[in-house]
C-alpha cells in the first residue's frame, strides 16, 4: 500500500491535488453543517442503561412528564408584568407539560426574604427538550427582570460556551502555530504545510462524522476534539514528513526518488502512529456514555484522516515543490536546515544521548522518581460531574442555581428522585418508607422529603431534598443509603447525584476492558514494527509514567486549586469524572506515537549496521529536535483549550499539553536512552516463535 501511494503521488501529483480540491469543496458543503446535527442533550454524560436513567424513564412513562423540572425562571415577587409575560410564553409552548411556582404558591417557591419567586417548568415526556430549551431560554431571557436557569439551560449554556471557546482557541492557536512552525521549519512554505494538513484533516473528519451520526448519535463535544487533535496530529505528521523529505533531498537530490523514499520511511512511521492513536479511540468505544464513545469515534476518525492526508496529499505537494519546500527562508535558516538534514550531522541530541547512556542508572532512577513524585497527588483524587458549577460565574444557569441554594429553603433544583414501584393502595407503606428516608440525615444528608405522589401505572415518586449540593460526597453517599433500604417495592433512584454515582460505577466497570484493548493494540503494533517483545513492554510502562505524572498535575491544579488565577477558574475540589478516562486514552496514544517516531529511527540505524548505543544516539539525534518541536506545537494546538471558561474543557487542554511536553522531554530524552543502554541487545529480544512470526508478517521500513 505504501509503495502504491508513493507511485501515485509522484507520477500524478497535480491530479491528486485537483481531486483533493474537489473533495474539500464537497466536504465543506456536506460536513460543515454537522455542528447543528450532533446531540446536545443532557444525557451525554449518562449511562442510559443505569438505574438512575431507568428511574427517569419510568417516571416519564407513568406521568407523561419529565421526572423533574428542566427550566426555572426567577423573578421578583412584585414584578407582575414580568410574571404575566413569562406565563404567557409558557402557556403557548406545546413542549411545556407543567408549570409550578409563583408568589401565590408559597414555600419553597418564595425566597426566605419574600423578595424573589421562581417558576419551575417541566416538559411533556414526548417533547424535544433540546429545541424546547433553546426556544424558552431565548424567549424568557428577553423579559426584563427574569433570570433563566435549570439543568437543561445549564447544559445548553455549557455547549454554547464550549463552542465559543473553541472559536477563540482556534483564533489563538492558528497564528501561534504558524509563528512556532516558522521557527521550527525555518521556511514560510514549510511552515504552512501543517496548517494545510490540519485544515484538510478537520474538514474530512467532519464529513465522515456526519455520516457516522446518521447511524449512531454523536455528542457535540466530539467536534472540539476533532479540531484540536486534528491540528496536533497534522503538526506531528507534517514535521516528520517534511524533515525526512529534506534528508532525502540531501541524500538523492530533488525528484521522484526523494518523495518515494520519504513515503516509504516517514510515511510508514506515520501509518504506525495513526494505528496507535486509533487504538486509543477504540478503547473509548467500550464506555456506554455518549460523551466518551463520541470522543472515541472522533479520535479514530481524526487519526486516520490525518494519516490519509499526510500520505496522499503531502507527498503530492512535495512532488510539486521539490527544493521549493525550503523557500521563503533567510540564508541563515537555510544553512541550519541543510546542516540538520545531513545524515552525518552530530548535534546536541547526539551528545545528550551519549551523556545519558554513560550515566544510565542514575538518569533512569532520577527520571522515574521525578515522574512518580509528580504523579503521587493522584492517589488523593476526587471526582465530580457536569452541572452549572462548570460554567463561568456570570452564566445565568449558574447564577440561578446559586440563588436557589442561598436564598430559598427546600428549593433544590436537583433533588434525589426516588421512583418506587407499588400500587395505589400501598399509600400507607410508601409514607412509612418516606419517613425512613427523612431519617437519613447524617452530617449533610436529607433536608426534607416531599410528599409521595402516585403517578399511575403502579409508580410513586418521592423527591428527597438534600442539605448539600447534588455532587457533594454526602449527597452521593445518600444515594447508596437509599438504595440499601428495604422498601415496599422496587426502588430506582435518579437525579444528578444518582446519575453521577452510576456514571462512576460504569466507568470503573469498563476500565479493565479499555485498558486491555489499549495495551494489546499498542503491544501488537510495536511488536510488528520492532520484532521485539521487550520494547513494547517498556513503552507501556513509560506511557504509564507519563499518564501518572499528568494526572498528578491535574489534581494539583484543578482539585487543589493551584494556578487558579493564571488559568482563570475556581476549583470545585475535584476532577470531572470523564476527563481522566479521555486524557488517559489520548496521552497513552500520543506517548506511543512519540515512541514510534523514535524507535523507527533507532531501528533504522541499527539495521544499517550501527551498534546498539550508536543506534540510540543516532535515533535521538534524528528525532530529538523534531519530537520536541512536535510536542510544543501540539501543546499549543490542544493547550489552547486551556483558555476555555468551562472547567472540564480546560482540564483536557492543560492535561494533554502537559503530557506531550513531559513525554517529549523527560521520557524520550532521558528515560528511553538510559533504559536502552541498560538493556543493550536485550531490547530486541523475542521468543523464537514470535521472531519467526515477525519475519513473516512484521512491518519493516522500506
């Protein structure tokens, strides 16, 4: 396949570029609208098969209404004009199934000082809640004196904020990436190539994502990952392809042979890399949370598309440009690029690797200790979910939620919902059981239990209002306490707290399978590439060190609150529960990505006759600057998410940026060469049966 691609791109480069132009036009027309087609409902972070989701479904079936209010509207008690306008809008909206509250309803709908009241809006079960919320939020917000909040509004504001943050991140990242790429590539023409590859990757991925969404509902958050990861991988792959093309220009001169050798060597490495990154995406597909499996689909699409663009379009551009790939560069930059492209060049990374290998034991011990020390805080991690607290303090949903908690009594907008299966005649038993719930006070437990309501279809609903916030540890513990009580019928517990408890349980249940998939795919890919069983095992262990250090930093920053002022957030004392899973998969894949780039050059030097140590030094020299530059540029591309005002997106940006920088410096520059020197020839060991298997089916450089 690699040989066929190189022949195609060198023999008909203009035809390849023309077809690419047509494809881009089609992709923009068909893939551009995907943003408005992706799922933005509140269940993106929920396991829809869990008890908490089933509780909501049962209540909706029995009552014809959603289990709890989706929208709340706060207004001054004396502002009758605003209240009349508000009620008029709600009355004519077919999605509204029930409206409760107002000044005449009394507590809990009136604030403790009597100055404010609120209306709670519950949708009809069959309503399109996403469209209804978007309509009501905009209509109600136009009324002077009305503050709109509630769980559905909060989630839409999260979506809107992330979309706005993504645009801002792109505006920040693109010029920074061009300037940084200009310094790395030392040529304006070469510096534009990563941005071109990134743009093509993103557009292509959106087109395919639209097709996937026709059969499998995707979360809107997948777009954020496609944009950031698409840019990052485009930078990585462009760096390795351009640097290798420059080497081949020095070796064989301009012409088709330089392009073919680039595709056969660096192109093959890009293919390995794309497979490892896609493997990280596959590991996310095992989680039945729309957010995570959508991210998995996004990772798979963007890695394969980045590889396709890099292996088809980029070589065609090389075939057209030839020596002009180094155009628009000062003479000093041209001389530096030519020196680095010289295969016999011995520079900083060569000397560093020789120093590290001379003091290999001390280096390995120090590097490992540093990484474990940075990772140690993760032992004290706490998790939280997605609610209004992830929004900026100015967002109306967050302001409304804060007001309900501080100025109202028993006005919890996210109670623990209990669906109890019992017939209508069991009212006495249900009331007796409700009194048991009221006794689960603990330190921060039950505030009050609303009177049980018979919904029909042999189902009762009880709302348990808590003294703490929905995602407080005490509230989540209360969910387990309720589930453990003996009851007069089957009990399903729902609400924000129960949803988060079930989410954590689902993630914990699927993690072993995800790790098995990720580890197996990584091991097999590296074995096929190297023919060794030692190197894949070492890579897995070093990936774990990178991940642990990343998680430790996330705890220090986002749980303990360090750098709050610099990063512009307020810590909630916990990490979002889905982010470690996503970051683990991404970081593991990207760490393997950099291992592939380094190991292929080490193996290439060794196969050419270099000694084990010399091969390591040459491999690091050929990739050291490139891997470090790729990590810096990747950190800019995804690190731009750190500017987001939504905390869990900020965690993603900071986590991935920190991970790639740690991996490209501490791990690749110090830990890899020191361990390679300690093991020597044993790095390349494999049992005879596996060695014979590799000889038959293994992947080798062209």
